[in-house]
C-alpha cells in the first residue's frame, strides 16, 4: 500500500500566481517597458511572451489527442522513428549504385536519387541504380526535371521485374508541377495540361500504395526567405490545389490525398520549427477531412524535412554543421517521417566523403546516442511549445483561407499574391541581417579575417530554377541565401588588388576605447578589410601619424562620447582628407561633428551592409 504520509515533492512551497510573477518582473525591469523589453514580436505575425503558465493553454482544444490519433498533432504514428535520408546525384548510374550500396552500410535508411540530366532510357538507368538494393528494406525516393512519369514507370517496371512486394515499397517521386511553376514562372504545357499530367503520374503509381507520387515542396518558400507561417500556409494551399484538381479529373479523394508528400525546409528557429510540423499535421488533417474521404488514413500528412539553405554560408562553413544540427533536432522532435541533413559544404562544392559522413552522423547521433526516436512528441504539454503550435496554426490557417478566397493557390500565384507575401518577408529578413538583428556567425558577425574563399565561391549553387524552357507566365519567387550580399561584398574585397586597411585610433577612456575598437574591428572585418588595433595613443595627432605610417585607408576614432567633442575635430583636421575618417559610436555631439564635416559613424544602429558597401564604393572596390 502507498504511504499516505508522503506528500508531493513541492507541496511545502506556496503556489505562485501569474500576478505575482508579473509584479516581480515589473520590479526587476526598474521602469523599463515590459512589452518592449521582454515580448518577442515574431516574423510570423504574433507575439511571444517571456513565460507561459497552465492557464495559457485553457483555450487550446487538441491537448487530449494521443500520438497516432486524429488530428495527428502528436504524430501520425505511435513512435518517433524516422528515415535517415541521403541524396545522391545520378550522373553515372554505376557509380551512384556503388555509392548507394556503400551508404546503406553506414546507417542510411532512405535514398534519394536525383537524375540531373535528361535520360533517354530510364529503364536501363533505374535498373543500374537499383541493382542489389532490397527495395522493401529501404525508402526509395527519386527526382528529375525531365520526365517524372517515365521515371516512375521505370521504377515500377524494375520492382515488378525483380518480384518485389509492391505493397511494401516506400518512397516517393518528387513530381511537383506547381512548385516548378512557382520557382521558374514557366510552364511547358499550360495549366490544364499540368494537372492532367499530375493525374497520369498518380495513376502510374497506383500499384504502389505506400509510394508518394506528388510532392508539395514547402521548402521552396523556406529557401526564398518566407516566414514559417507563409511556408506552412502556401504548402497547405498547394496540397489543396492538387486534391481539388485531381478529384475534378476523376481521382478519388483517398487516392489524391494518399499520393501527396510534403517536403518542408527546417530553419534555425528551433522551437518554432518543432511547432510548425505539429501545426502542419493538424491543419492538413482538417483540410483533407473536409473532402469526406473514406476513413481517416488519407488525412495523415507524410512529411519529409530538409535542412534549410537560407542560413548557410560560404565563409566559416563549419558553422553550418551547428546550424544543421539544431535543424535536425527540430525536425525529429517535431515528428518528421524522414530527414535529409545537407552537408555543410553543399552550397559551394560537391560534397565529399567527409562532409557527407558528418551529415549522416548528425542524424545517427540523435538516434543512437540521444535516443530521439524512443520518445514520441516530447514537446507535448510544454506551455511554450503548445502555445507556439496554436499561434502558428491560427496564423497559417488565416493566410490559407485568404489564398482560398482568391480562388486557390494557382489563382493567388497568377495574381502575384504569393510572390508579394514571400518578398515582403524576405526583404524584412534581408534588412534584419544587414542590421545584425538576425546574426549569421562568421558572416555578418564575428568574421574570421584571415579566411579566403574566392577559389570555391565560383561554384556556389545557382538560385535559378530550370524546370522547363516554356514561356514565363507568372513572376517566380526568388530563391537566395541570407548571407549572399555580405559574401558578395567580402569577395569583392578578397579579389581586389589591395586589401583596405582600417586603423583603430584608440584614445582616452580605457574601457570605452577598448570596447569601441573591438566593435569596429568586427564591423569592418565583415567586408574583409584588414584591421589594425592599438593599445592607445597619448594624443590624436600621434595616432593619426601612426595610421598614416601604416598606410591606413580608413581611420576609426575610438574613445568616449565626452572626449569626441574635441578629439574628433582634431583627428579630422590632422587626417586632412588623406584617409576616410570614422567615429565609433553615436555620441550626443554627433550633430555638431556633422556640421564640421565629420559624416561617418558606426554603431549598433548602423545598417552594416549598406555602410560597408558605401565604404567599398569610396575606396573604388
């Protein structure tokens, strides 16, 4: 029998109300504004509070659902296992088969074969690529921009020829005519023919019940700088467009919904990305149920995740490993069915044995050492993540409804609504990176001044989409990385005949001159300039002479606000136009200094990118 004398562990501690927490926070803020200091105004259109309590979940209706139960917010299955996927570019079929057989012995459970070039004989190519691969034991995924239906028929023919159990084969064909249209702006067939072709692809895979024949690529929006809400809403709208078009062409709701797989990008917003996948399953289940399918099985969302390219960098590329690790954690904790971790160097070179091994092991560590596959939906019940899930679901649903009111995804795309929304978000994120409100370590913050990448920069993955050679019928969304503009600036410096020198003229107050010289060195190294720091000078004139002797192109006065009143004009006069003069900080005397011709200031409110571009222009780079 239980010992009735024992009390719950925390029973001796009095309960603390939300009002008491707020009183304590208000006192600690010492008059500062709570909303401004502690409330996070997200890119997704809702605010996030600094703390949550049980009462914040009172309006959330889905909390009693279990893993594997409708609406699948906690996952479509009762475990958290996922397929570890590696993509292989098929240039030589024999070599690709050899590589596939090799990685299958190293922890890979899902293969993605990407046929990059036009193939005349898909039957021979597929037979070669799949030689000695037991299709029932591994997930098989295929993609091509040149004949998805032919590729699918070749896959089916190979499976039949080798007496495979078609019902046991799992995988997908990355056929996404809407995604192609979105990123290229072109269609080779016309809109009606596009969806006629989609129907043919679904019918070609009819004998493969666990094989997805149409993919909805939400990652396209992710890699164009969209918000999380936009990626989710537009992906849901694309999926709905496919179901509508297919059912109008005689495909049953069950077959249409069961043919779809959603491919999402996973970015660095750790908890948001977990919540996105949970919200995605719930919203999709609701949408499909409204079509009245037979049973609930078709309402389950199949999710593949791929680490985002948006936040990956050429400079300091090993940091990409840290980025993809948190992204992999978000995807797996969020309940992805399969995951591709892109190698850290994939944006600027053909990944090698080392980078591919690291990418594989990033997932295997989560499985074999951290046991992420053993706990289903570990974020369930977290006041914070449940609120994020609910907020993302509400915002995404509102945007989804807005698209549907315009006539669906295709109509909204033709109107330019989708493109405008993504561009608006991307522009905000560009500005956030330019002003360092969104940091990319090693690129716009704390760069390695000794790093050179010009030799590999010419191999950077192109942002252009080449789905077909038809006429442009809509404005495409533009894929790009957040680091691109900083990288272009720094590459210009790297390729210049002479690297600009930035001299820190440190003077006066010890703490202020050290802090401002460190800030300024970090600032100018983002453009690849050489920085020269100093311990301090007795007079500004002495510092100017040392700067001229060093061949400085830019001289940055680093001192305190009070000392700038006299020191800045003195330094400006001594430089006499022989170098660009900059004041570090935003002193109260700035207007007086500007009246004397001193116009260059760098501080935490500066647009780092635009300021550095201006200096490079002045220097003739």
